[in-house]
């Protein structure tokens, strides 16, 4: 009887072990065959198409170098290529007509170059009583490219009022900003040139009441 009991107990242990092993194998099989989900893209980031490249920042050529002019074309005019002058207005502003000065660029490089669009213009008050005045672009939504042959010029108009219509009769010609030099940056460049004002009704000074506006470069006589 003891022998039979011992054998029965041994069989029971073996049976339990077999059941446990079967359960472990079932779990492993379930884990191995469970489908895996693809990782979701990071929030706010679109996946790039296969074989594609990331987009370059706006205004970049995507190569890290500046774009070159087309074969046979002319390079952009730089401050080294031109002589810059600023001429004051020939007549004073009225309620109907603004004063008109101009920024002129003459090609002195000996080779053609091009200007497209507006110059950057800043007028600084001689007395330091007012902050610098930046010219606001006006007109020329799609400015034409001006090709300057050697010796030729282009001009950009400066439009403003030099009459203080809100002041007293004796103070009509006293404006907030009175400057004899303009800082000028040519289109598509970053170099700033300090250009003195010559001539005009205010004798080499731009006397600006209110806004100063600038137009695009156009071919000049």
C-alpha cells in the first residue's frame, strides 16, 4: 500500500509539472504571435516620403551657397560696383504735392550689374532729438530688374513732407527729423553705406515731417 501511495503521489507531481509547462508554452506562443503596432510619428511632425529630402528653409537654395547669376546674365550690383548719391527735393511740399528727393546709383564697376526692388534707407536726426527714421516701401509690387551698363544710373524716389501742417505759421518748416546723411543698403545686399545729402530746398538736409517713403529703383537719365 505504501508503495502504491508513493507512486500515486509521484504521478500527481509529474502531472502538475506537465500542466505548468503546457501553460508556460501557451503564454510564450501567445506573446510570439501577437501583432506589433507601428510606432506613431512624433506629434506635429510629418513623415518624409521614402527617398525624399527635407525641405530647405525659405529663401535658401538648399545647398548652403548663394545662387549664381545665369550664364550670360549680370550679377547683382553691390556697394563696390556703384557710386551712391542722395539729392534733396527741388521744391517744397504742399498739401497736394509731397517733396521728392532721390537715391541714385551709378555703375562705376566697368561691367554690367542689376538692381531689383527697393533700397533700404534710414535717416538719422542730426541733433539726436529723434530716433532714426526708416523709409517705408511704397508702390512697385512687382519691380522690374534694372540692368546698369557701365556709367549708367538708376534712381529710387524718396517721398515725404517737409512742411509741418499742424504747427504754427513760424514753425511750418520745423520737422521731427532733420538729417544730412542717409544709410543706404542696395537690394539683395547687406552692406550699409553712409551717403550725404546734396542740394535741395533745405541745403543738403532732409527735413521730414511724418513718414519717409521709398520707391523701387528705376532707370534714370
